[in-house]
């Protein structure tokens, strides 16, 4: 599996191994940038890739998927949210505007894959992994813009997701190769992914 930085993708991977891991297994999961993720699936290094489309990137990514003979399947649509620390002064808000965020450091993955990542910010910090990003969210009262899907078990109780008041969307889904039928475990992973995000899975 190759995925953008989504805790639900990791949770589904955990579910798969807990249920089907057995005494011996050899699974791989990579949290990586969008174009590496697409290349992983195109070159069959990964059977499944998890990513998002939005108004800004959709045309380019759909073209890239077509060129590599890949198929995108939607899991769910989300409105952009902000992840902030529970102690952040904005944490009690029911929604947040971009101007509310101006005084705070913006945390982004160095791959630049976040929604609204092209907007100017006076305080920018680039990170390469989720644990560092969450530590900085809490320690510096920073923020990151995301899908809003959060898991307290993985992310802890100190991070909250609040809707961002912008006219945009995130279409989150997974990609597979058109010329390869997903193997048994790839199929089971996709089912685990759907369960994690509340998509009905046929019995």
C-alpha cells in the first residue's frame, strides 16, 4: 500500500494484519508524496494507493492516472478541516476562516500535497512525517489543513479537527492498476479501508 498521510489508511492496514497476518507475513505500507504513490501503483510496487482530488489538482492527477492506466475509486467526499492542538485558542470554534489562521504557523508535508498549500502564510514549517507534524501542532499552536478524519487512538486526544470555511472539497479515494486484478490481500485491504471510512462493504 502507498498512501498520502491518512491515519485511516494506516488503521485499515492494522485491521488487515490483525485479522489475516498469521505466523508469518510480508506486507508493506509507504506514506509518500502523490507522484511517488502514483508511480508505485503504476510500476506494481504497490497494489493500492490512497490519495485525494480537489478543485486545484483534479485535472492534472486524473490525466496522470489515465497516462499510467490507473483507476481512481472514490471512498468519500470531505470538506476541508483544520487540525489544531486542543489547547489552541481556536479549538472551541465551530468553524475557522483562513484569516483566523494568519497568526499561527502552518505545518505542511514537504511534498506540498495538502489542500490549499499554495496559499501564502507568514509562518511555514515543512515536515516529512505525521508524528513530527502532530508534535509541532501541539507544541507551537500550529495548524494543518486536511480531510478532518481523525482517530484519537492513533493521533491522541490533543488534536482536534474543525471545519474550514472555504469553498473547496476533498474527494478521497484509492487507485489500482487497470491491467492487474488486485490480489486477495489488496482486496481485503480495500474492504478494511471502506469500513474505516464508513462505506458499506457487501457481506
